[in-house]
C-alpha cells in the first residue's frame, strides 16, 4: 500500500524533520537517509520504529537533523564533501548538456554537508526529537494506508461475493452431471443394441456409480466455503492480512482447479474459467495490502 507522512519536532538543542513514503511490495524493505554523522548512532533505531509499524512495503525515510535555533551549537560546513558534491554535479551537468547554474545557495539544501562535529557522540541526545518526528510522520503514512486499505478491502469483498456465487452455481449443477451421464449412456447402449435394451442393468448402474465418484466435487466445494469464511475473517481483522490472503488465494485456485479437472461438464468448466479469471484479479489486489 502507498502512503506519505511528514513530521517535525524540536527541543532546546535539536530540530528534526522526517519525511516517509511507502509503495507496494510483497516483503518489507526500508531505507533510512540521514546526515552521515548521525547514521551510526540513530539509523538502526529509526529502522526499528518503522519496522514495528509497517509489515509490508518499500519504505523510504528521509531525516533532517540540525541544531535548534539559539541552542548555541555550531554546524560547520564539510568543505571537502561540498567540493566533491559540486564537482559531481558539474560533471553530470556537462555530460547531460545542462547549464551550470550552481550557486552558493544550493549548498544550503544539502543537509549532509552540515553536521556538528560531535554529532556522532550526541546521538542519544538527538534521538528523542528524531523519534517524535518519525512517529508523527508514521502517523500520517499509516492513515493514508488505512484509507487505501479500506477501499481495497471493499473491492476484494465485492469480488469474493462474485466468486461465492460462481461456487454456488457449480455446487448446484454438480448433482445433475451423473444423471446426464447415465441418460447418455443408456441412449448409446440402446442405439448399439438396436432397440433390444440394456442387457445388464447392474453393469450400467456400476458404471454410473464409478463415474459419479470420479466427478464428485463435494469435498472441493466444502473447502471453498471454508476459504470464503477465512477470507472474511482476515479482512475484518485489524492485523496485517496480506500474506495470509495471498496464501488463501493459492488454496482457492487449488480447489477450483481440481473441480475443473473432475467436473466433466461444459457449463461447470465455463464457471471454473470465470472463477479463475476473477480470482486472479483478487490476487492482484491482495499484493497491494499489508
């Protein structure tokens, strides 16, 4: 699920701004970008906070940390790093045929160039401010994801209703399949016997019974009904359900595929194809939820 959040916080010594974004991904993947001087002390902590709130998706976190106004802390410019960045930008502009319009003001937008000399030793002092800004940003991100999740859940529920209707049609038609087979078999035997009738009714009954056993889909239909109940339970839960629903879709496919293999009926086969097509749309939506 996608989303964006922004948070800011400050205390007597530090000010922090955090922007966080997320896009769809089956697994959890998070990258945190912050001034190099703070990375060793704070990056892992920030990652733990995000992981506790987000179970699935590609998450990008951008952190700005600077001394608070009037804190008396200095933030000297890293001249060597600034020189390298300017050279890299001018080299890229030359290769791409872009005008070289770099000005000193551009350096002010490169947060990595400014960090107190003791920032690495002051990670503990800066963490409360960063944590507050990060949690605020996460709140905005999660709210966007909740709204998107509610819309996707409604769409999935609607598709599950259609799948359940197809399953009911298949279940209702299944008992007629052996009857039609028996009638077709009697007709064929009558034609072959030139009107003499069926010589061995018991043999016919055994053949029909074997056919009925081979095309019996009652177990598959029972398991499908159970899967529909589990899907609704997962969608109604507040816990992350994307992976569980993904697995459940695989089980839906397994049962309907077996049904199609056993059915021996054109109308049931058509319903199975429609079921698979609609199920694929559900699986695509499931990839988008946590």
